[in-house]
């Protein structure tokens, strides 16, 4: 999967910008605040129809009524035109100029993997960050999972509303409550099983990527932590009195978590910031391979400020992996002084200044 051309209109600090990307490495160079991250955000938006860091309204340039990101993308050797528009009326996505009936039908058309400095929250942040991470990946690659998750959230909302009614001593429909509990247990079990299989596979590949990047023979693994000790339906029935007391559902995929184990220690508690950064980078590299296996096409890899806190050796080991994999990558940086010239000659290099991107070097062009 590769972006050929991408056009931004009134998106963040870009009034009108067209960029032709190379099929491999693409470096976006500039000082902080010039628009490097905004460009990566636009690519992410084109995939998931939402930003990874801001509400929709912030994506529209001040003084404009709407913003638009459009691109020609090659997937499995076929070209397609994608576009996402944000306005006061909401947001719309289109595939080959046909508007998507539901945004969930569009998601997964173009796959991306993003590394950003905020990703350290995957390790040291709360469980919600880690659940969102799982849902974003599986939502792109597994349409059944996305449907199951949507159904689960709908049933969960109904059950929680009924719990509050029962808590307030209002007339409670016990039969309805039992039905919702049965439905929630069934939907939740499917989500848990899919997550467990995904984490088990990702754990193996992440460990390999971590050893490659660090050149250390240190084991890294990922562990899934379900909130239900056994079968979810049984757990929901067992916790009924507690749910009634709190007025909410206390077990299920919406309360599950994952943790990273480095050596024999929990990374959240013991890993240094540098080690945490390498863990997250290794996870994202493994995700690229996972998506490629599932979708039969590699995703687009977005790396924001990835070189900070990486020494020259690790920077070049990362670039070496990217070159060998053939994955289209967009990397933002303030400079490339520690990147080997042999790698820079295989890349397209762009400079961004005050919301304007210009191409400095194109691989294959003399």
C-alpha cells in the first residue's frame, strides 16, 4: 500500500498543498511548529477519518468552513482515490469518488501504523490507552471485530442505563436485564478471543523487533489481562450485586488491559524512558508485519520525531529495516545528520516551512 499523491486543503496550517511521495523512504524535515506533524496527521486522518490527537473541529484551518485530505493510493497493485472532508455538517469519506454510507465501511481501505512521542502512554498511561491501541489495529484489519465491538458498546450502554434505573429504585425489568447480560457476555467473549489471538501473535514479533533494534538478547513479551477471571457471562452474573451497587458494568472488554514484560519485569514499573521508547517502536514495527500478513499488503508507516533519544546506531538500524522491508514510510525530523548517506540517497527528502512543503531530493532523479 502506497500513497502516490496527497493533497491538503485548509487542513491545519496548510492552505493548499500537493505532495508526490516516493514508494519507500520519505523524510519531512523542518523545525518544530512548521507543520511536519500536521502532515502526518493528515495521512492518519485519510485512513481512520479522525485525528490521533485532536477533535475534528481543530483540523479545519481558522477562517475556513471545511478542510479536505485527498490522495491517490495504490493497494494490491490497483489505484484508488480516497478523500476525507470535515465541515460544520460533520465529516464525510469517499472511495473512488463514492461517499461511504457509514464511516465504518470506509475504515480499513487504507492502512497506517503511527509512531509518535505520545505513544509512550501505551506503556505508562492508563488501560484506556492500551485498549484504544488494540481497537485501532483490529478495527483496520478485521471488519467482524469492528462490528462486534460496535454491538458490544451498544449493549453495554443499555445495560449500564438499566443498572442506574435499578440503583435509583425505579421499576426494573429483570427479564430485560438478564437478556442484556446474556447478549453482553456473548459479544464480549468474541472480542476477548480475538484480542487474545492478536496479542499472542504480536508478542512474538515484537520480541524479535526489540532484539533487532537494541542488539540485546533481552526478552520482550506482551500479556493480555482480561477483567473476567473465567467465562465473561459467568463473571457478569457473579458481579451482579457489585454492578448494582456501583451502577455500572465492572467486567468485560471495556475493562481489560495489556502489559509489556521486559525480561521478567513489568516494563511500566521498571523500564527506562529509552527502553520504553524502543518497546513502542518495536511494537509498531511488528504491527506493520501483522497488517501485511492479514491484508496481503503492507501499511503506510508514519514516524513522528522518531530519531529523538535514539543514538546514530539505532537510527540507522531502523532505516535499514525500513529499506529492506520495502514499506512506504514518512518520517519527520529536524535533521538527518546521523543518517548514513547511502540511506538518504534511497529516499525522497522534503522541507517544510510555515505550512509549505517543497521537495529537495527525489530518489532516482539525478
